[in-house]
């Protein structure tokens, strides 16, 4: 009996001490973690909007640049980020939208910046994915992403048209895929066509 | 495969053979035994999972190793302190609770201050909780020995683990990406990156050679003495 009580008491004591420690640690680190997460997103939005920033900038510095130059709006199913620049009255010259889609192992999240026609792509960035390192994960490499510049989301009839093809990409609606990452590349194509549909919905 | 019991006669030369000091003269022998003779990864083949998963870059290997050293030293020291008061029936669950606490502490620390690194290591920092090296040292050593000795033993296990990870990370980053700690060593103009090294098979190959090397060297040691 005494033994059991001791065991129970010991378990409660260990549990309480560990839980207390972890709660304190989580409370302490929560603001830092949230800031990191937000900074990560902001870094990607600023990058696709081609706003220069210090690569090693802290979360506060990034927020300052972000708040000064970017205006955020919700457009249908998308978060839109307008590049407002120095003059808040001027028409935005570039808009970034968030994209999310299925990848091979998990969701792919990123941002795409578009010209004011909401169709021609300026830049693409994927900041969160679980693709195979060395193969599918290469979708976040500049060599792949740079191909998207100037490509168009829809064809002349307004249908989603952008494709990631195996090789020999031609014209404004095709980009070259990555060898060894066929499924990932197909999914990136899906994601782009899905974006085209979402933009259409907002337009209608 | 497991740690041989320490022979008091063989360990007397540690700490200058005085038999006193911080670790009762056993420190050096314990350190050599745990980090080299029965190295947790290369000899006991424990902790293989992170050794294969996070060693794509040298920096990742080193941070993972540092996290491992922190958890191993902290938790086994605590467990050794509590070894007489812990009820035997809940010994294992108490060990895991304490190990988990240290793991979550370091994980939160990385997430707060080394965000990029934390994202690259992914779930593997959290998985230290189930790492056989930590629980192995806790069960096999810390439960029977004084806190100072448990400290030395855990440090040795952590350093042994880190060294292996660093060696694997060194070769994988060098051959797979042509860089070391992010600096270009093998220039892409004349060096073709070897994708196999970045992927899992590369880790198995490097690890296989490393274990073979360990066996060979230690065999020679035994024959030579």
C-alpha cells in the first residue's frame, strides 16, 4: 500500500515538474516561433514581389519593409498581396497570391507574383513542401522557378493552360519539368491551373 | 555488442591512476569504451535512423549531434540522480518522461532561434525521444552509476554519435553537393554532383563503409594487443 502511494506520488511529481517545465518553455518560445513562421512567409512574398531585403533580416525588420510596401487583401479563395511601393495612390504594379496544392508526399505551399493583368507570371516561390530531397525538392531551386517568368496562366480563350512538360517546353504555356520528379512536376502544373481557376472565379 | 562491465584493474590509469577525482579514476576508460570501443552508431548500430536521415549536410549533422549531446547528458544525469528514488515499476516511463522533456526543450529552442535549421531537421529532433542511444545509456549505465560517471558516459555516447554523423555528413555533402558547411569546395564547373549521395542510398553506402572500417580497425586493435 505504502509502496503504491509512493509510486503514484512519484509519478505525479515527475509529471507535474516535466509538464511545468515544458509549459514555461513553450510560453517563452511561442512569440519567437510565430515571428519566425510569419517572417518565413513574408520573405517569400517580398521575394516574389521583387522587393529587395536583407537576406538575414530579423522578423521585425522584415515586418517593417512588408508593412511599408505591401497591402494585403482577401480575393475569393486567395490572399492577395499588392506591391504598393512608395506612393499609396499609384496602381499596384505587381500582385502576389498564395498557392497551395497536393505534392507527392504532402502539400506544396508557395507564392506566385503576377503582372497587373492577373495572368502573366513574374515569379514563383515554394516555401513549404515535403518533396523528395534532390529530386522533387528541386522545385524550389531558382533554375526551375526562373522558367515561369513571363509564362501565362490561361490561353487566349481564358482556359487554364500552363503545363509542366517532360522536356522541350515551348511557348508561353509550357515549362520544362525535372527528371526524376515527374509526379511532383505534374502536381505543380495542377497547382498552377488551379490558381488560374481561382482567379477566374474572382473575376466573374 | 553491449557495454562490457568495467574492469576496475583496467580502468585504474584514468585520472592518473589516483583512483580519486571527479570520476573516481574511471572517467577516461568509460569515455573510451562508450565513444570508441562500443561506439553507439558504428559498433552498436543504434540511432541509425537520424544518422541516415539528417546527414545530407555537415551542418545538419553537427546540430543534430549537439541536440543529441544535450539530451543524452541532461537526461541521463537527471536519471542517475534519481536512480535510488525512482520506483522500479515505473522506471521506464519516468525515464521516457525525463528524456522527452529534454528533447522538447531543445526542439523549442531550435524552433525559436534556429528556424531554418529546425525546418531542415524536420521531425528528427523530436524523434530523439525514441533514440536507442539515449534510452540505452540511461538503462545500461545511468541507472547503476553515480551522476558524475553517467555524465561522462552520456557525453561520450553523444560525442561518439556526433562524430559518426559528422563523418557521414562530410562525405554526403562533399560528394552530393560539392560543398562543405555551405561553402563550394568542388566547383560545379568540373564536378558533377552525385545525387545518390544526397538520397538515402548514399547514406547507407557511407554508413556501411564506416561500420566496416570500425570493425577492421578494432579487429586490428584486438590482434595487436
